């Protein structure tokens, strides 16, 4: 059930932010971008500091039309007309904070590619699917996705501070903006309460932090009253695109209902601003660990250097690199998708050259309810009865004595798991394979 756009917007911004505007410093190796400073002075110099750091001002002054965009980014008449065609199918929304980070004169800027429409979104519209993960078919009640036995996804709204061009729920943009009603939320909570196997609840959207702190607390309090719910996770890109939202009031509320984990999405080193670092620090200081779920995007972060710099920057602000997702097969995103081999080469290029703590798990979220599959380069070359032949990060070959498992078959052969009644053969003959036991 949907609500009028104005209602959704009002509910999203009904509360003021905290008054603390202090910024923490990022390590000198990655100073705040001169692009951000100059763009803010150039385009938003007349905006008072108090307004700039007010998340409601940022939200209400998002750039959401091509005419508005042309005031900040050079666009030819032909470009404007083409982008209007794109925005008719896939709307645009960019916060002033994020716009100030974009190099306006560079069409290849990695931040621009995430925020500003591209004609290829409709030019390649025949590729991909609207809902490749089949979320709609796994929704027992409106807004609740139940794909895994022990966890569910609560989609509270389709409103976001920024409409990322690679969004996996891009299909929702065509149907107006909505926030789940109280009755819909009660129905979701009732379903979770009836299913004792559910121990992990992910709150998502859109972006759930577009809800006011008061409304969000109603949902979290309701989950905490269900005894078998152990962990609550929040998926939000606010720390990246509108970090001013992470104020003291929000963090204090979240701190009351732990364990709560927040998963965010930094995709490029230049997104790690002093404001973003402060947002993550506030969450951590209130007992909310922050993990990063990046998306592998063509021309944005699809090199070893880009991923290594990003992950090092995340660790400096105490954010754990968690997942690196292969971009989903979503209509309107084909121009941003890379090959799976690109992700595997990045993983191999990072391994051994930086701390394992800085290396996320590369995953493909399979279509048609296949779930997440972790992928890594092939380090196991040969598996025999009592030893393995392994390749390390330098390409050197090692023999490793392998103790027999307790329940090893009498003939010493490896047990092969079955799927759908058919044996699965270990990968061979290729450079990459799934890790054993994945």
C-alpha cells in the first residue's frame, strides 16, 4: 500500500538534527577533497553553516530535476533532453552534500556516475530484470522479504536521500514515493513474532533512516519485544550521501536497543569525508558497529588500486569492509556492471598485499532465490587423500599435509555434496573456483 508523495516526504523529515556540528579529522594521507570545498563555496556559499549541517535542509534541497542539475553541471541542450528521457523512467535525487563531492566538469568522475543519470540506463533497458532476486515472490506480507530460514528483510519505505544509479530496487522508483503504514508494520511484526526461527532482522528500504527517529524507534522497539529476534541490522547509505542525519538523538536511540549493526555503502575513497567519518564515529560510540557493503561498479571502483584505497580508508574510520557485491542484473544498470572475473582479479590482487581485515568477501547474489555465493581465486590446485597442493598469493606452489576428517570414507575419496539429487563436481581446469565448503 502506498501513500501520497507529500506524506512520505513529511514523515521522512519531521525531526531536526542534533546541534553538534563538530567534524573529526581523517588521517592526513586522505585529506578532505579540494573539489568538495570549492564546490560548496561556489554553489552553496550563501547557505549558513547551521542549514548545511541540518539534515532536513539537505533532504529538502535535493537536486531532483534535470533543469536544477544544469545549474551545477555543464550539460549541452542535447544532453539535457536525453537525461530528461532517462529521468522520466528513473528519477534523479542528489543531496547538496554529495553533489559538492562531484567533479562537475568530468563526465567520467566516479561519484558522478553513481548519482547523475546516464542515457545508457534506458538505451540498454532490454538487459537485466526488474526484480532479479524475486523479492516480491518471497514477501509473505507487504514489505517483508523472507528468503533465508533465520532472517527477514523489512522494507519500510522506497524514499532515499540519493537515488543511486546502480540501485537493486530501481523498479520501485516508477511507482511514486511511499512509507509503510502503521498497520503494514504491525502485520510485519506479527509475522516475525509467529515465526520462531527468525533471529535476524534487516531493516531496509529505500533508506529506513529517511523515517524520523521517533517512527524508526517504534519499529525497533517492536522487534525488541519479540524474544527470538537476536540481531537487528539497518541498511543505510545516509553515512555516505547525507551524513548529517547521523545525529546524537538517532545514535542514542539506537544504542538503547542493541545489538544493532549498521551496514552502509561506501564505493569510492572520495566518499569518505570528514562528515562521513564523524557519522560512523557517532554510531560506534553508541555501540552500533558499522560494516561496509560495496558494489563493484565499472569505471568507479573496478581496479585493485581503487578497492585497496577504499578499504584502507574504511579501516581508518573504523568501518569494516564486509562485502563486495557483483552488481545485480537489474534493468537500467547494465552499463555499470563488470565481469565476475574482474572481481576475482581484484581479490587476488589484494590478497597478500594488505591485511586480511582490509579485504571484503566478494559475493554474487544469485537470481531466482539462489542466495549469496562467495567467490575467491583458486588457491586449492589439487586435493588428494592426505594432502593439498596450494598456490599462495605470489603464485608459489606448496604441498600441505591434510589430516583426514573424522568421518572420512573408507576408501579415502572426497565426499561430494549433492544438489537437487545430482553430484556436484569440484571446479577444475579454470583459474578461479569456489572455496571448498562454500
